[in-house]
């Protein structure tokens, strides 16, 4: 090609230092593995895991209260986006309605360092804490929940559909894990209208705040 005076076409190069979206932001490890707290809504931890189905991956984000060890917020989507993490936190804020600032701890994944997550934290008076890069032990409680889920319920299963996986994960979190966590802690908790408790429509599980509130109005939070 050089002999014939020809040159191959090359792709465009991005200008150094240029980024088209919002800048990401990592936070210090404020939680510092303080996994025992004296009351609800002091510290929450959050993380994302993936579940295999024959239709592809299903991603699950959870928010866990370190006092009760209960899952106070969760969301499931076919893609691991910032919306997935924010939807889980939306549910936690709607359910708990904390009256004081809550420390929310995560890893340094792009879903948590991006602008949408950071903006939501600021808008709802939530403080940000992040694990040190590559240190899963800084978020050990969230990691432990995912291990329990996969050992006690999923058991290396490959679900036929994402809807089947959503249904099974919902049952594990709301009908088994949260109730068992409260009982193990000896908390005097109750759920009102348990006879009306129904699994949310799978079509609306991953919508934004208004739909989440509408679908979960029959699922009261545990009272302490």
C-alpha cells in the first residue's frame, strides 16, 4: 500500500482529556467496616449482582439496612445501568422515609460514581461512602446477602425466563429473607394487611418512583 501511495482508513481519535458525559466521583470509605449500628436508617449498604436466565442476564440491585439486615430496597433489570441502582435506592427512601441523613455505602462501580446516583443522594439528604477500589471486604454485608440468595434459593439454577427469576427473587427477599432477618434479631415487627400482600406485576417492577410507590402500597415496612 505504501508503494502505491495508499493509506488505510483509521478511526477518529478522541481528544485527550475529553469526556462527553458527567464526570464520575468516588467517595471516601466513611463506613470503614462499621457494620454494627445502634438503630435503623443510620447506614445502608448497596450492591449489584447478576442472575443467569435462558433469556440472558438479570441484574439485581439491593439496599440493606445494617441495623436489621433487611433488604429495604431492590430493583431488577435486564441491563446494569445507573437506573437500576437508583431504583433500588428509591424504594428504600420511599419505604423508610428517613428523618435524618443516612450513610449509603457502595463499591466504586460506574452506577455509583456517576452523576445520576450522586444527584439522587444530594436531593434526598443521603451521605455517600465507597469501598476502596478492589476491596470487596469493605462491603462484606451486601456480599454476604448475595451469597445467601444464591446458596439458599438460586442454587446455580439457570432460570427459563427473566420473569421467572424476578418472581423467585421477589419471593426470597420479601416472603423469606426479610421476615427471617427480623425474627433472628428478636425485633418486634409486623406487616399490616398481610392478606393483601401480593407479588407486584412483573411488568412494573423496574419503573421509577411513582410506579414503585403505587405497586408497593400494600407492602408496609417493618416497624421497630
